[in-house]
C-alpha cells in the first residue's frame, strides 16, 4: 500500500484500471449441522495482471484459510464451521474482497441441515432412505452403520435411539446389529424362514448321492442360520447359511447321503436349521438294503416266538398258568419256530421233549415215548458236544428227569459238572447244573454265588434273574446287600411283579440303610410301591409304609428336590412319616406355580423347625402372608419369624417373587423406617427377566442417564435386572455374543410397586442413585421445580458415573431455577461447573449470557471464542466488550475486534467501541467510511482511521462521493504529506483524464499545496478548473499566465488553454489553431487520419502525447474550411479506429482580432455575408499591418 501511495505522489498513474473479477457472485451453502463445509472461489482481474488483496468475513461461521492473497488468479479457500449450528439455522453475511484491482462483496447464505450419509444411491437424509439402501445393498448399509458418522446422523434425527445404537454396535455381527436396529425403529419386520420338505425318505444302495432342501424366507434382511446334523451319514454343503446366500427369497441347501456310514436297515437322521429366533428340523429316514424283507420278517417272527416261550416258562414257574396251558402255548410257539428257524432246530426238539416230560407222565407208555424221543436225538447231540456242549447238558438233564433213577442222575451230574468246569461262563450249563446238583437245594447261598458270578461275567438272561429271585423269595434273609446284581434281580422281579411282600420288605429295609442315592434302587422301590399299592390288607399297608420310608430316605440322602419327586414327599407328609428333613424336602420339591394349599402339619412343623433354605423359607412365609386371614393363628406364630427374616434378607439386598411379599408385609408391620428405606432402595427397582430361548446366555441393561452396560447371565432361563428410569434399553446376548433388542421374546416381572415406596425413600433422605434417578425421571416429565426436586437434582450431580450430557442437562435446569429465583450464590457455583460443549445451542447461549451477567468474563470470553457470539443479546455483548477493552491485551485480540464490529453493525455501540474500532478495524472501504461517519458523530479522534481509509481508497480506486470530506478533515491535522500529495494528484488526474467532478474545496487545497511544491497534474487540473470560470482578479490572472507560459515553454499545449482567450494574451499558435484532443493509454501510439473537404486521401500523423495520455493535434483552418478525421490506436494490422469527426474554424470572429489569421477569417466571413464594405476595410487594414511588420521587422 505504501508503494502505491509513493507512485501516486510521484505522478505515476494507471490509465486503465483493472476490474476485479469473481468466479462466484454469491455463495449459497448447505452444511451439515455440527460439521463443516469447505469450498473455494477464484479472484482475478480483467487485465490478467498480478493482484494483491485482503479478505474480510462478516461472520464467525465463514472463515477463509488465509486473509491475504496475491497472484494472477487466486483460489480462495474457505470453510464454513457449523459446529454450533443446529438444523434449520440460517446465517446471512458477506465476504469483502479488498484488492489493488478494486473491491467486491460476495454475499453468502448458509443453511444448516441434519448431517446426511453419502451412499451409492445418493444422499441418505432419513431412516426411509437408509432403509432403502439396506434393502438394495446390505453390505454398504452395514458399512455406513459402523461409522461414527451414522451416530451423528442418528443424533440429529432421533436421539432416543442413540443408547440402543451404541449397545447394538458392540454386537459381534454388525449385520445382526443392523437387522436388530431396523426392526427396533420399525423400519422392517424380522426374517422368517421355512423349508419345502420336512420329511425325507430314501432307499439307498452303496453309492453316495446328493439331494437338497429349499429354504424360503419371507422378508429382506439379515439372518444367520446354523446347519447341524444328527446322523454321520448326512453331510451338509454349509455349516452356516447367511441371508446373502439367498437368491431372491430362496436358497437350495445341498447335502450328501453317505450309505457307507449307515448300518443295515433303517437309519434315522436329522438336518437341524437353527437361528436365534427359530429352529426347523428336517427328518431323514434312509433304508439301506441288505437282505430280503422276507428274511427280516422271519427273524422278527422268530424273536417274538422265543420271547413268548420265555414268558410262558416264567409264568409257569410262578404258577400264573397251569402245566397244560404252559405246554399248549409253548408247543404252539415251537411249531412256528421249527418251521422258521432251522439253525436252532435241535433246541426246539429238546424243548418238545421237555414239554412231554412236563405234561402228565403217570403211565409207563408215555415215559417210554419220551425216552424214545430223547434217544433219537442222542447221536445228533453227541456230535455237537465240542461245538455246543450245552446240548449235551440239556440231553443229560432231560434224561435224568425222565428216567428218575439214581444211576442216571449221578451220570448226568458227572457229565454236566465236567462240562461246567470246561465252560463255566455259559449260563445255560449253570442252569442245568443248579437243577441236577442236589447240593444246591440245601445251600442256596452257593447257588446265588454261582448266579452272581454269571452276572458279573456279562450274563443278563431272565432265567438267571428268575432263579436268583426264587432263592430270595424262598429265603429273603439271603438278600444282605444291594449291589448291582441284587438291584437288577429285584428290578426284574418288580417289573414282572414276581416279588412277594417279604422280599420287598427286606429290600426296603436295605434300601433305607443306603447312605447315597442309587437310581436303580429308587426305581425298584417305586415299582414295588406301585405293585403293592394295588393290593389291600394290613400287611400290604405296613409294607407300603416301609417302602415309602425307604424311597423318601433315599431321595433325601440324594438331595433330590425336583418336581418329579414331590408325589413321594407329599405321600410321606400325608402319612405323617417321621423322617428327618421330610418337610423341608416337601417344600423343596413343591411346585410354587401350582399354588396348592400347604398341609397344616407342614405349617406347624416349621414353627419350631427352621432349617429351610432362604428361598424356600421366603416361599413359606409368603404363603402364610397371602393366606393370613384363613391362617390367623398360624400367622401370629410366624409373625416374628417373618419380621426377622424379612429384615435379614432386606439387609442382604435379595429379592424374588416371594420376598417381595415378605418385604411388603414387613413394611406393614413396622412402618416405613429409614433403615428399611435404605435397604429397600437396592431391590425396589429389580425385575425378573425370563427368556426361554436356549441360544440366549445373558442380558445387558443400559440406562441413558449413565450409559453404563450391566451384564447379568441367565440362570435357569431367568435373571434379575434393575430398571429405574424409562430411558433404558434391554438387550439379550446369545452364545455368539450377538445382541437382540426386539426379536427375541422375554417376559418381565416387577417385584415391588416402586412408585409406592419412592416418596417414602426420599422422605428418609435415601441417597441411593437408583432412587434419585427414578425420581429425577418423574420430575423431568412433569417439569417439577420445588425445593425437594431441586435438592434431588443437586444430589444427582454428586454421582460420578452420570453421562456428561445428562449431568449438563441437570446443571442447566438448576441454573435456570436459581436465576429465575434470584439465588445468585448457587447460580454462580453451577456456572463454574457446567461444561458448554454438552449443552444444546439455546442452553449454551443462555449460560454464556449468564456468565456475562454474573461478571465471569474470562469464562464468557472462552465461550465466545469457541461458540461465537451471533446469538448473544447485544446488551450482553456490550457489557463484556467494555470489559475486554479495559484489558491491556485487547489491542491485538481478534475476538475483541470482531465483537466490537458486530456490536457496531447492530447499531448499539458506545464511544469506547468506536475509539477501539477507529484504531484497529480494517475492512471494506464502505465499512471504513461508515465507521468514520459514526466516529465523527461521537467526536472521536479519527486521524488513524482517516489515513487508513484514504490509503485504501487510493489502493483500490474505490470512489466515494463524500470521500473529499474525509480528506479535508484529515488535511486539517494529518501529517502524512505523501498521502496528501498522492490523494490530490490522483483526483487531479481523474479530473483531467476522466472528467471526474471534484468539489471546490479540493481545488483550494491543490492551490495551497502548489505554493509549497510543484505538481504538474494538480496544476493542470487547477488550470482546467479555472478555464471554466469567467471572472479573475489580477493575482489570479498572473497565476494563470505564469503557469501557462511555464507549460508552453515545456511544449505542453492542452486544448483548454484556448479557453483563456479574452482573459489573457495567448500565444498566436494557440489563438490560430484548432485542436483535436484524444485521451488514451500513455503507452499506446495514437494516429490521426485527416483530409480537407476537397481532398480524397487521408493524411496520417501521430498525435503528440502532451501529458499523461492526453494526445493533441493542432490544425489551422480558415472560416470556410472543414476537416474530416478519424483516430486509430496501434500500428499495422493491430490498428483499431476508435474515434472519428470533423473540425471547422470558430464562427465567432470579431473585427478587433489582430492576427493575420483572424483578419483573413474575418474577411472570409464578411464576404460570405455580402458585407463588402467590411471586406474592403479589412483588406486595407491587413495590408497596412503587413507593410508595417515588413518595414519594422523585416519579415
């Protein structure tokens, strides 16, 4: 700028002023609320030269990267900072560009809108757009969902979903989180799937083959389906199916059936398709062909008949059927066996002989017949002695039975015993030995040992069990222990109902002495109890009592408390059995949901005995409380126990459905005390959540006020959670750590009516955070502001785990309350604590104003620096501005400068602000001038401002009509002589070249300044101004004449010089010449092309640049002559014709004109007017003058 002033003061001017050009005439900007927008605009001038300038923004929201620029074409980068704007805010302002090529003002209009997301479908501005994106491109939607930008997008549209979003985002699967979110915000429904076939049947050979089932879904979205199989022969294509596998709404799941992994016959398997929400089972039956159906049927037929034969034999031995029935039934079955099972035909023949022997053999004839039949088989039996010795044993056994002689019996015993010693693990041989060896008749214990030995070698034959059972029935005292063998034998007897009362009693006796629970014994006892329950009689009743005692003892020793055991405990209580802990286990197995009445003995028992667990004790006490009207006396007996128990459990902060009844009764008994209130506050908000979905492992609860996630695992499908405000989210967590908010069903059971005790807790100064937050939630809903609610808010602020946003909300409520109620001390306390960044815009503005009102200027200044001041009331800004101006650091403080100018533009300024702006403000010329006018109105010293304004006007060539007033005031006391000279020179130049109208005061200053120093441009401007005047005094004439002669001596002749004709004696050349004046760029060559009227050709001459681009050409024309001309700039092909015209001599010529030129013109004019007398006189006068000149001067 100083260099420019120096140039102007030195008389260096630019003929052609470049125009400032802009790429944008205005800026219309839409920006994301809370974000920023970056853009550029270009600045250059019309001449393409280097330009330099500065930028001034009217708004703190619109910032330029640099405040200065230089270059031929300058790209101005700007940023719109919308971090404090909210959707719907509009900001209007302008960017002033001040440059050496002029000034420009670019208006800008900023509109804040909710942040949007960019996607392949365009801008995502709301949930509807986002849902469309998810439906079209799920992967892209998931990618956007995971970004921080989505949270911002959500915060500006519906903040109530922020807690849900933050919690779901931590899900293992982002796709599942998005699916759950869209369902939670009601933008889609869950995905359900089905299969085209639920049952598949195959007949397979040896080769593997592939098949498929088609999965169909009913909706777009995400689902993860896990595929598992039951059956090794089924191999699915995928273990997991994701929704993007589907083409449209179907997906063919292929699987392979592998016959090599099947067994022969029917093979059963399943394909299990499971998601968290549903499970579908496809049942597969595969028949592997191995043998013919006839063979299979034959084997099944044989097995059935063998079983029938065994059962006939056992029933016969148990005397349930007669010998005739036995032989007839078995003979019928044998006929079928003999025809169908050729492999065991010898056994069937031996069995037929056994039937003959079993039938009536009273006659010798029948006995011989049996012997003959047996004798026919002897050879065949002996052939198989090595291969199947049991045949030989059977032969000798039958022979001994039929013959009945001692010799045959001894021989049979010897043969069977020898075979046994060689084959001791064949139960058939043992059975023959038992019945052929008489020693076992007298030694049943040895027989049992032999049978037991077979059992432990793996024998599980019903014949073995039956023989052992017979021994125990015959002599129950043989049953001295309950090992595996004894249990299996008794189980066999109980199942078949072969056991008698005496043996059952012995078994019950031994069972009762068992120290641990054995499932086989328990099962056997229950079978025996049911068997004997169908019989009547005193003995049976005593036995049943013993069996029940054994059952109960066994259950109690095994700590069996399930619902399935309740029948036994109920029966024991009914019979009033004296068994330790019977009544406790009765309650442990009692189904609380059935709500059956408890027997009186149970209620009476627990008056004196209290070894129950706390959970069951709570149930018992709750039952008594619920039925206290019917059980008045029982209730009185229990009341003290109930009270003590309730206090103890409340101290432990435990609750369930029964304890809630106990606690309510405790409050009814003792009233609501401070101690009760303190402990109750820990359980009053608990609710029981139950979820039957086996995939769910736990629950997460989040409250918006704290933002803290609380995880509780599910135990038996239930857990307890705290819900103390309405602003909460419940999320179920599956085994894969995915989270679900809406799609997995669950139930909530609130234990206590928390609202019933909330006020009681507060009355006793309970400070449990859950109580405080619950009450705060209610008073926030109803906007309650009494002393109690204010105190609650104060207490909440002491909690360390509140979210900053919620804490700021409470602080803001307290600040508003204390301000409205003129409680300044409290108000100032919270003003010092509050954090502005967590507040909404309106609240932030209010707090900032309160900081100013309460003289917290330092904090207020920081708020203004960070969040701007456009929304603050002007009177508040004036107050802080006055304080800032009093600070020593305000001189170079950008905030102070912007703040002062903002106040000034609002029209609410004072003298201090104007003084500061006059010293510090820089901006557009029009703003500086407006400021100067305001400062003058307050009689503020504006010298610095005037100097800045004048220099800027000269730099930018910005013309203001009233700019001379600024100069004239500055001229009175300004000390920058160079600036004064530059200003006068510039305006004189504009007057000469462009004909700018100047005020007379400026010409007076020019004349005064010309006394002290020469200035050609000012002198010529002054002379031109004087040439238009008519009256001059002698001093003025001397001044004009002196300076004209000075310019004439320098060869400078300007057309306006001739205007002094008649005022001063002018040079003959000036008087006799006609001038053509053309103003152009001094650097251009200018040519005039002219010709007289009677000429055809134009004559070309270069016009002389008399002064700063004022080109002049003089012509001498007589009165009757006319000259045509045109002017061109440039040479050769680049020459451009810029002007044309004609020129004639002056018409007003008087006789007094004394130059030859004038005399001749007068004669021509008089002749044209036919004034011949004047022509003759003029000729005579002209001749006399020419004679005298020639005589005197020799010319």
